[in-house]
């Protein structure tokens, strides 16, 4: 893709594709490539080949440290000088914390199913992980209601961006202190615009004292 974007004409076999004088009529030039990643192999590949990563690894120190170790392994093999890290914030911001945690509980069930290493780091036992995996149903995490009911509030607090405006602001400040270049917000729950509006408010207020989330 980078060769096509730069205006090159491709011929012959490249990776597993065959090209016959392939080119773009209006090549855009260099575009940054950011990969969404969670698992260690994908994170390492992003560090090696991409310009940045959109990280879904929970929002707690151990999960982020685990992910960054994998990214660093790839960066050690990369010739690309610049790299950005974006935190992916699945969650809900509500005046009532219990409501926010309930609305974000479904993403917490995703981790045992797809990236169990983060569930372990967050404190889930193997028995809990297997129980969530057995109860997981639906093509999307939002449909895994039965599995989500097995996740306790503390795990939700660690892996999701969920809580009151005050707790969300503290977590955002903590992420700033962890050196993230950007965040991407994916609102959950019945009133997603409220989460977006609340996030816009806390993102522009004065920084609070950052605190770890464990």
C-alpha cells in the first residue's frame, strides 16, 4: 500500500498478490498507518511495520506494561523513526457510577474471550475466565450479556473507561501521564451522546492529580 500511495507502478508478485502495471491515478503520498491491536504478536508487528498502534489492552498499569513490552520488541526491528500510541477507550460516563459500570460491563467480557492475558493481569482466575468464555455468545461483545454478568465491578473499572465524570477525569489524566499520544473514545450504553459530551467536558478542564487505576 505504501508503494502504491507513493505513486509507484507495481508489477509481478508482491507478498501474495499479483500486480500487472497496478497504480493509483491520484496517489496521496505518504499516509500514516495505525494498527488496532491487543495480542502480543499483533502488537509486535505493529511496532515493526506501522506508524502507530490503537491499543485495546485495558486501562490499568499491568495491562499497558504488558502491551508496551510487545510493542517495544517490534520497534527494535523497525526502521520507522516515528510511532504513536493511542488508547482505545470503550466505556460509559454517567453521574451514577453503577449505571456506567453496567453499561461498560460487556467489553470486560471481551477480554477473557479474545485476549485472556489481560483478564489474568486484571486479577481474574482461570476458573472465572473459563466461565466467561463458556457463557460468551453473539458475534459482537455487546451481545455477550450472559458472560458480562459474570464480571465484577473492579474488573470493569480496570479494563473499561467507565465511571462518573470525576473518576473518568482522573483516569484520563493518568493516561496522559502514561505517555499516550492520543485517545479514541467508543461510547457504550443507552445514551452514547452523554458519554461523548461528558468526555468533551473533562478533556478540556484542568488536569487533576493522576492516580493509578488499580
